[in-house]
């Protein structure tokens, strides 16, 4: 199932119950998250949504992506839409 949000896009693999992240902002990646990994990221970012400096994401352990506080809020909105897809 294809997913396109405000900050990220990817594909939810229902057979394997995983989300494959394909793009964050304008940066292309391929990262796969199972339910537990997704939940850990979600909880961490949810606890830090009010950080005035935003957050930095690491894609493929190589590329650092800065998310402003506003972008982090949009990212969390996207995650909120993906979350119910997990069984």
C-alpha cells in the first residue's frame, strides 16, 4: 500500500507487516521498519515534538536530515496516519 504524506513517503507491506520508508522531504532512501522499530521511533519523536531546535534524522546511517519543529510536527502527522496500518 503506497503512502504519501506531507514529509515522508513509502510503502506499507501488509504481508510482512513492515513500512518501507522511501523518501523524507526531498531525500530518497530505503529503510524498512517493523512494528516495534516504528513504535520506538514514534515514541521518541512524540516525546521531543516541543524541542525548539527540532530533530535530526539519519538516513542509511549516512545522510543527516534536519527537521525543524514545524517539519517534525508534519512528520508526526504522517506517522500517525501510518501507525494504524500495523496489525
